C-alpha cells in the first residue's frame, strides 16, 4: 500500500479527501487526514457572527461528518514534517510515512507580532473577528457598546479574505443604523494599502460606498504598535489613530508547524508553484489553500478552485505524467455592502475584478461589481453550498475552476 497524507482538515484538506477518495484505488492507496481539532468552522460566517446575523451553531459542525468513508482520520497534533525522509511526526512520537503529502494547514492570526495588540485589552476593547472566539467575543461587546470611535484595521497583507475587513465596516454601518445609534458611532477604516482593496479596479468601485456610509479612510498606515493605555494605534511614521473600540485583523501567518519543519517563508507560507500547486522544494509535496504563498486571495472559493486542479495533478503525478500548469489564481467572492446588498467580484492572476454577468455569460443572474440584493442572497446561500457541496467535493454548476472570460469586460491586472 502507498500512503497519501493530508495535513489539515479545514476547507482545503477536507475537499481534497473527498476528491481523492473517489479517484484512488483503496487496494493501492491509503489516504490519511490529520487534524488536532474536532470542530470544523465555516469561516466566512465569522463576519456575520458579531452582528447577530448568524448564530454560533450556524458556523460550526463536527468535522468528522465531512470526512468520507475509506479515509483514515487522525485527530492529533502534528509536530513535524520531515520532507527529506517523507515522514510526518505526530504528538507522542507517532510517525506517518508518505509517498505523497498534501499540506492544507491554513493560516492563523498572530496578534503577538504587534506590540500591545494582544496585551491586557485584548478582547476587551481590542478584538479580532478572524477566529470563532474573537467573533463571539466581539458580538457580546457590540450588544452592549454605547458608541464612540470604531476603528476597523488591517495590520498587513496577505490576509484571509482580503475584502472581509471592508465588509465588516459596511455591516457595522448597517448594524448601528438598525439599532438607531449610527449618529453615536464614528467609523474609520485603516489599511496599509493605498486604497480600500487590494485591486485598483475594485477600490474604485468600492470607494464611493465608504463616502456614502460616512466611513473615514486612513491609507498607507503601517502599524508599529498599539498604545492600549491611551487607545491609539501608531504607525512607523508616528501617525496616530484614536479608537474607543478597535477591530483589527492581525498579521496572518502559516501554521507554526511549517516554521518548525523549515518549509516556509518569513510568514510560514510554503513556496508553491502558482499554476501546479506543487511545492517548489519537494516534488511529492503539494500545497493548497491558505498554506500556500500564491499571489491570490486566501479564500474558500480559491481553495475550491485549487482542489479541482490539484486532484488532476495528483493523478498525473502518480502516473508519471507532466503536471497541468493551469491554475490561474481564480477568485470569486461576494462583498457585503450592508443594508441587505452585496457586490460580486471575479478575478484571477491576470485580470482584475471585472464587470459582467455570473455564472452564465449574458444571463447571470448575478451582476459583477454591481451592488444589489441578489448578490446578498447569494452570499447567504453560500453557507448551504459550503456544507452540502463544496466540502464534499460536489461540482458547483456553471462555476469553472479557471476564470471564464465570457460575458465580461476584461482588463489586465496591474502587478
């Protein structure tokens, strides 16, 4: 028997287990997936949890129910990857040998990277919403908060779902309007970028929304420290932004396992071929989802598209065939704009977010880069799609792994 080992049972790892168990003979291959956590979280739902749009039970389920029969599921901490020896060490010195390794260990927030961020005010008046615990604590805070200066802040790129902080600011505007206290809240959006979004085309499309919603913007802000005693964030140019409530996106980093194993870059992301998803250093190691260093969004839709390409490349690798270098960085995501509306963006390595129709050229029914209620309903419907189709490796009708150019006004991305 040959061994294929998947590290991480989050979105990307679970999808790969479901894809490959259908393709590999159980007489020739043993598929094993390893993750220390029992709970599987619907991470896009963390955005909605602070505003009481989703409940706790809607964003978490028992992870085991999504692991297909025929896959060996191990719930243990992963201590080390030894790629030269084709071996993974688990807690209590248990070892797994592999012929093929898929790393899907994701990314985590690292508030300790910024002085003062995770100090005594962490989750008291300094919050994240990129974790289940952080989103839940922020929900409890917002329920009782009486107003003041709300600062929504991004520490540095890359981060999971680059549009989520902006969505948070838009949803906060709606939330406080609905509570009848918007006039008591000053919202400021603080980013290290020179615009609201990572792509200039999207920044142009989104900027007017900031103005309409009276959300102030501070750009090119490279944070040095949090002065939690005086409620200020301070950047390297000594620019200061005051807050009463700070909602921050800390530095996002790959799993510490990657650092221990000597396989990552400065942020613990694994150098990965951006088209084949093969590790640049080890030919029998493949990387998917947030664990990669690919120049595309760290989002569930990207992992979904990667999984379709990676499935084929694993089979080609096993058969000794050249890998398919076709992954184009495709990302597709809804952007909540508040008041029951959302935008839809579609882009890849080559093309910035474009106008047009999705998923069917000329018909839609969804419009790209257009704010409407249909896109908002699509965002809410995606939770069902996630639990019932995406995780289980079920193809989503009319949505291709690579970005379709039909029915779209194309512009080349600026690098």
